[in-house]
């Protein structure tokens, strides 16, 4: 029987309990910090559709959390499945209490089952992370195992290494020499400087700079610049300011003189950084401002003793960051079965795989036009 109370609106969660869980999560996910997740899922439609799948211990403390939507909302597929929610498809690794990870995973599975779902699809999760390991163990205790729907790898940075070694190994001396030449040419427009801001007022200004830079390039032409979606931009800007107050967001900017030529938004959670988005001024494109900023960001993160790894959250085979950040993070969509020998599970799995094939084919045809 379906339990109507198994899911709650995401915005109805206690923010303090959510933040406390994030602080002790077994695996970091900057995109599921409460301010950010609420902002990302804050449009009128998303607020109505996004629910909290949460697990609690015997005392009522929240030990597991993942925002979810229906398969119909996610894919327009009439499947009895819940799907992890992130409108930007960045990272959906659930928050699990490090002191009770297996119980948290088991609790989320039970809550999804009580909600009437036959499967839980965790999209864009770190396949080799501690959270997926906990789900695998919890499923194994019930004689179940997760199913991989699709997988890919994306660029990441081992920030424990020396930055000069990282960049030399990735790009080689010849490419680095060429990038230094381009930087000197950029310097003809004014002294080149790199800044990192973390306090709330500076992050607010830096976020506005980033929005303006995105509007100068191909993202504007495609209609995907964040500033073209004013409500989304305003919510994420407020979230960035709130997170800056907790030391969990920074804006990095590259200037030529007084002109900003590239800016990026970086979230921070525990020992990990997440490179959310990058904007560049297309008037300076011939100087590779995005690459120049990423070189500086690499040096900045490698010099920060609090950060051990940075997730690019970029598409696979990204032409800009893949050659610079040579680490590869296995990411995938993982189907979590909720019942033994469920005859609907193969149907759900097949439908999701068919959806992915159709979507990939459609995107490929669109790019050829």
C-alpha cells in the first residue's frame, strides 16, 4: 500500500537538519547543499514536482536525503519510478550520514518503496563513491543489486598534486609556452590578474559579472545563458551569496586591466570543489580566456589544503577542460530496484535505455543541421 507521507515537498524539509546532514555526509555533493538545491529546483513547476526522499534514524534525525521527481516529470515516461532531481544535471549523489551510511541507504530504499515506486533512478552519481557503495551493500542485504543504465567519465582534478606538475603533465611544455604567449598578448589590453572572492558582497558582484560574460557568447545564441532565465539566475545568485557566507561558494575572475574576460562559479563542500559554470567575453576569445582562467583555478585549488579533488561537472570529452584536468571521474545513471523478482524492473530498465538511445540520436542529428 502506498504511504502518502513517504515523500514531502523539498521546501518543507527542515533546513537545519538538511545542513547538518550535509556537514556529516559520507560523500560531498555541493549541488545538494540546501540553499543550492532549493534554488535549482525553485521554479514554480519544480517546486510543485520535486519531493524529498529522506531517511531517519530511531531518534528522528535525518540520515539520508535525495530530491526526487517522477519518471513522467523527468522523461515523460509513464513508469512507476522515482528519479533524482537536479535541473542542471550536475551531480545527484545522495547525502548519506557518514556514521550510518548503510542504514541511510536502506532507509531511502524503504521510503521509495513505501511511496509506491518500483525503482529509484539515481542520475549522474559518482559510481565509485562511498554513497553508491552504501546503496550496493544495502541492496545486497535484500538479495538485490543495482543496474547501470548508462555511464561516462568526466574531467576532475587531483588537487593534492603540485599544480606545475599537473599542468606540465597535462599540456606539455610546448602548449604551456603557447598559452603564456597568449597571456602576454592579452596583457597588451591591460595587466592580467586573477581574483578569488568568497565574501557575500563580492560574490554577489562576481556572480553578476559571470552572468554578463555568459551573455556575450554562444550560450546566448543558443538561449542557454543563465541570465536569459531571469528567475533561475536570481535564485542561484541568492543561493551563491548564502553559500559564500558559509565558505561554500567562490567566484573566480580573470581580468585584462579593468575588463573581466572570464569568470567561473565554484561550489565547495567538505574537501571537494565543484566547477559549476564558466563565462567568457567572446571579444577576447582568441586569447583562450576560459583556458587561462582554468589554469589559474588549477593553481588556486592545488594550493588550498582544504581541497583534495575538484569535479569539473562538465560533459564528457569537454574540449576545454578535458585536456587540462586529466583525472577522470566515473559517473552514471544507476537504477535501484526496490523489490525482489519484480517483473516491472526489466521493463523500466529497457524503457530508460531506449529513451537514452533516442535522445542521443536526436541530439546527434540536431548538431548536424
